[in-house]
């Protein structure tokens, strides 16, 4: 069991986005340029050498190459023409939840910036060491986020300074709600399980434990999500880890025929360990909401298919196959998400296809009056698998980076975009279709 948990955790922790847009910046001093971008939050230095470096900024790979050097296509670098003699006029936009905090970050690094509002966008413009324009943009800016390329004439839209009181800014932490819910749920569970494990008989002790433990867990989850600006995908990752570890601990303890107190103790410690480990890992990984949905779905479907196999094979025990199936499915999902991304909406539709197929299989059992205990699960398992395959095929054209509607109050979106000032005075924003949740 421990080996399965470790393997699945490692596979989940390396989940990342493999489909990324690419932006090139040429530098006379590659090392200084690399340090400039790598020191911003939510960035990852993927490679660094004299021939250039590569940094991941959300869903975008930023290549920093020596000025006038022509990239070598055989080394995996983008095959582009020689660098221009002057920096282009493209602004690299990085969406942030709070421009005031972003401004404090720039001041701390002694980087001069200029705040303004242009065509409905609250921007904080500054330059990198090579003179390229970079801008922090407020996540609450009102413009398209569907991958389109809207254009608006700068002469038609007024340019004003941002509100001094920050009223045009809004804090955005899309994983905040789920993190609080998960913390509260497991806080209540552990507040009940630990007294039960230690054979506490006093009802007032249970009440006090639940009152204090549940409230404390909600507060700690709230503070954690705010401090680390947890995304919806990261919150989902922590939730999946907690579900997996708790179910495995409870399941294997029950299979081992432990006493009820020992089963509760195993489950409580597993929950505490998984939440702690997840809190340490999640802030440093880049995982989308869709990837978290895939991991959570694999956990449930693996248990279901393991249970179905045990019932069809007339196994003596149904617990071990379900537990092994859950761990194996999560491991495979972790391996798959390490190289692929999927929109949260598509993941849910594939889940729906599996549920509809499974229900249809049971419906066919009733229609054909199948009453054999070993055969009754055959149709639902095959129909469920077929439903997921069909749903996956029908949704194949959906954007792999569609925006997840994870929180009804979190309608702001985060992305990297490219804003170009064209010769005719227009402002064009090209979104690269990557949402962070």
C-alpha cells in the first residue's frame, strides 16, 4: 500500500502542461536576462546554458537566446531567423490577481513601472534588462479570454490612470473555495476519528473536538490558500491526495480486520499526512483544473472497475481489487497528465459519458432480466468504458485549455497574452488560450 501511495504521489506531483506557446527574447547578457524573469513568482527555469535558457511562465515557454545568434534547430530550440537589431514593440502580458501586490514586488526589486488603463485593461508596464516591454495586467480586466484576437482602436478608447484606491482591482484566488471546503471536510472527519481512535466516551469531548478542529481546519485552509494563491488545479490536487490516502488507509485497515478504533486511527493519520504533503507539494507544481479532474476521476473509476472485476470473478474479497484498481488507475492518470492537459469541462463530459454508459448497462440487465451475479456487472462495465471512449471522441475538438467554471464567484481569468501596438494606432491582444485556475 505504501509503495502505491508513494508512486502515485510522485506521478501526480510531476503533472505539468506540455502544450505551451513559445516566445523568443534575445539578450546581450543571457544570464542577467534569465535571472530577471526567473525571480518572478509562478515561473520555472527549465534549462540554462551559454547558448540560451528556457523559462516556463504559466502556459508559455520563454526562450532567452544570445543576440544575433541563430538558434540551432537540431538542439530543440525554435528554428527562427536571426534576432532583430532592435527590440520589438510586443508587450509580454502576465495576468495577476492584485496589481498593488505586483507593484510592491517591482519596487522591492527596484524596477521602475508605469501604471495606466488602456482599452479597459489595467496595466503595470515596465521593461526587462534588454528593453523589451513587459506588463502586469489585472485579472479583472474586461476583454476576451476565448482565444480570439480582438482589436480596438486606441483613438476610440480613452486612456486614463488607474484608480488610486485600487477600486478597479479585484483579488482572485480560484482555488480558495475548494481549499476551504476540503479543509473543513477533513477537519470534521479527523476531529471525529481521533477521539474515536483513542476510545473517548464523553459526548462533550466529541462536540468540543469537532467545534475546535473543524473551525481551525477551515481557518488554516483559508490562510494557506491566500498565502500561496492556490489555483483550482492545485486545490484539486490536494483534495485528490487526501481522498486517495484516506480511502487506501481505511480500506486496507478494514481488509486486515483491524478493530474499529485502529481503522479510524489509520484513516485519520493518512488524511493528516496527505493534506500536509499536498500542502508542501501543490504550491510548486503547475497543474490545471482539468488535470486534477482526471486524477480524481481515475481514483473513482479505478475503484469501480476493481470492484466489478472482483464480483465478476467471484473473488472471496472485493476490497483488495477495488483498492489496487484505484491506486493503479491513479498512477496511470498521473503518468498521462504528466504529458497531457485537458479542459475541466471535457474531463467532466467524459465522466458523464462513463456514468451514462454504466447506467445504460444496468438498464440492459433489467431489460434482459440478467440475474447471474457474475454476469450482471459485465454489461455496465463495458458500457461505461464505451461511454467514456465515445465522449472522449465527441469532445476531441474542445480546447484543452478551456476555462473551468470551478467557482461561480471567480469569473476573472489568468493567462499570458501578447499585446502589439500596430502602425495604424490599434491595440491587438492575442491570447494564447491558456487559463490558470
